[in-house]
C-alpha cells in the first residue's frame, strides 16, 4: 500500500493562492503555484503567496510543479518557489509561456527547467504516473491533473466549468473524464469557487453577444475593464472591435505582454494587425473609433480605473461620453472598491456598465456542474478546494445530494496533513501554511506588526518629537520640538503641540534626575506620557516616534 498524503498550502477557505501537495511514498508532486491579491486591510502589500517552508525543507523530494492554467492564482507564486526549489515545471504551451513571463519579472534569471505537456502526455515517476485532461476555463489550454497511484487516481481539476458552446482550446474532454472515472478515483480535489450557485451561467457564446451589443450601442469611447489573463474575454472584445470599426488600445504592461504572447502562439485571433494601437496613437482617432482595454497592474483593473477617473493615469482620463464596461466579476472583498470606482467614473462624466447586470458570468463550475463531475469520476473521497469556507461547505452539500457519504468528504484547513489509510484520510498534524506578503522586493518581512503600524499611520497619523540631552551633565541641551503628519491640522492645534512639547521636556528632566540611565527606558517614558496626553486631548492614538539625541 502506497503512503499517500494530501496537503493544501493555500487555496482552501480563501480565494486564490492555490497550491496543493500530493505525496506518494518519498515523492512530492506540487499542483499549481498561485498567489492572491491583498485584502483591503493589507495596506501596501502587492501580493500574497503561500508559506513555502515545507517545500523548501523537502525540496529534494519534489518531483515537479504541475500547472493547470495561466492565471495568477495558479502560476503567480512560481517565481518564489523555484528560487528555492529547483524542480521541473510542467504545463500546456500557453501556460508555460505565461509562467515564463512571471519568472522573468520576479524569479531567478537562469531558470529554464520548463516542460510543455498536453492532454495526451503521460509522465512516469518512481512513485506515481502524472497525466492530464482538457478543461474549460477563461483561458485557453487549461488542464486538469491526474496523479496515478497504486491505490487509485488522485484528480485535481484546477479552475473549471462546463460550457457546451466553448471554442477550440477551451473545450472539456468529457470522454477522458469518464475514462479516468473507470480507472478508479481515490480522491478528487475539485474547484468550489461557484458551488453556492445552482443557476446556469451564461455560455461564452452568450457573453460574446452581450459584449458586442454593448460596444455597438456605445457612442463614445468604451473603456473595457478586464483581467489581463482572461483571454476568452479579450478575444470577445477584439472580435467586437473588428466588427464595429474600432481600434483597441492596450494600457498596461501586463496586458500587453500577455496579449502579445497569446497572439504569437495563435491563442488570440486578430483579424487585422492594425486593430491594436499604442496609447500615444489615440489622438489620431475619433472617440467612437476607440476601445481602451484596461487591465491595470498585475491584471487587476479596478485600481487603474480609479486613476483614470481622477486624472492620474499615464495615458487615459475619463471624460464626458465615455462608457466604462466592467467585464470581470469582482470578488466580494472588492465590492466596496467597485462601488467607489463607479462613483468616481460618474463624477468624471462617464457612465458604468457591468456585465453581471444582465448575465450570470463565472469561470467556475456551479453546483450542478460539480455534481456532473462527481458522477463522471465516481471518487471515493472528495476534497472541496478553491473557495471560501461557505463555498467548500456548499460543495460538500451538493456532493451528498447525489449520494456521497459525509464521512468521505474533507473540508480541510491550510496546512492540514491528510494521510490515506484503510479508514479513509486521517488528519495527522499540520505544516506551516500562513500568508507570506510581498511588498516590492521584500518577501515575508511584512507581518502583522508592520500591517498594524501601517493601519495606525493611515488612520491616526504620526507624531514625531525630537530633543537633545547631555547624558553626563544630566540636562537638556535643546528643548523638545514636535512634528506631525496625518494627526492634527497644525494651525488649529498649536496649543496641543506646545503642551505636548512641554510634557516631553518635563518627562526627560524627571528621567535625567534619576541615578540610572537607559536610552530605551527614556524613549519609552516619553512615548507612554505622550500617548496618554494625546489620547486625552484628541481621542486618537498616532504612531509616536521619539528621537533623543546626545551632545557630549
């Protein structure tokens, strides 16, 4: 009997950051390597990746990193993994090209251990056989992954849905799924992001018609907000632009890289080379001849729209007559941001339309699709993954509706070690699996304390006080001077600032009168007395930075 373990380092009880570990005997197989974008309270953080300590500690056992598709939630953490774990990376042709873009921008320069696979590929390792199957998602060449073991197949879906009208490069291979089911599926790790819905989502053919109608009716510029790697949506925009005599302007570095790569690989069709123009060429065309494709930094379009609305974008300022068309489905965490963005657009003279106003759109399987997948694969055990807890629980519910026993369904936490036994999968401890926050080039040094300080600075500002003392003579050489930023309006608060300076002088004099002296204690006394005084006066708690200088 093979020793099998399943560990989710990310992607459970959260959206994004998908990274799953399947261990068979001494071999580790990594399924996806994703990131997620920060929540609103994670101030200044660029992206969040899984904790990689377990993989780094066991890097010699990692046989490969297997990628399902080219979205950031599946490939975004790859540069940080391969910096430490020099394992081969496998994916479809487009997925590998997009992964190389991520690695080029963030990872080791000399890494080139990439391997292209497709649905016909089968790779034999010492402890398992890896194979693949076609799935439908919002990007071409998405693949599910099968880890073949002596105990049965372990199937990982990646992001998927069923769409009978899907175009080539997007179609699910249903016959292959049935074949995998006949071989015997031990465990199914299945996408749960849309499990709470049983409503049939619109097919991509219907979405294409909707986008075309909106663009056809627009009289001025159309600013389309899309995720850079949602290539099916970008293709629909290109098709409509060509049909209505419009040119498409790419406004971001990320979207241009992704689009150019997809065109080169013939996964995006452009009927005319002149269809895409550069931002500096916009002045050559009338407003009704332009579509501006906004994908923002790292493919996140909403923040970029805000800059357009307030006149801070490099290329585009929203004006009277512009239509902002949001063709992505924002996460719940972004709903408030989207509402504020809509308000800014209307203030700038534009109007806003969301694709979700008329259609139910998702790149993920709904509850009925999940039931169909289970009926095709007949898994012995189910691991709902890729979603918040409510999504995982809804997935478990729909699985029970078609006959799965609740004891065979596992809603795990990040880091849980699930070990296969004759009684099913047993929880046997955990590995480190928290969030690692990336801020610029800094990896992992932005923790809860740093975020707390940023929150304080954003809400109550900073209060800086500087004073110079002579330690040997125990006297103040230069009395306290105070400076604030984001705390109070200085001109209307001079009395408070003067009293704060006097309080610091008194605190320092009292401390210098003691027999002992410690710089840390002195600064602590200043900080404590100031904090109490400022809260009594203003009911605020700014970050207090005492600067005590010494003259000899």
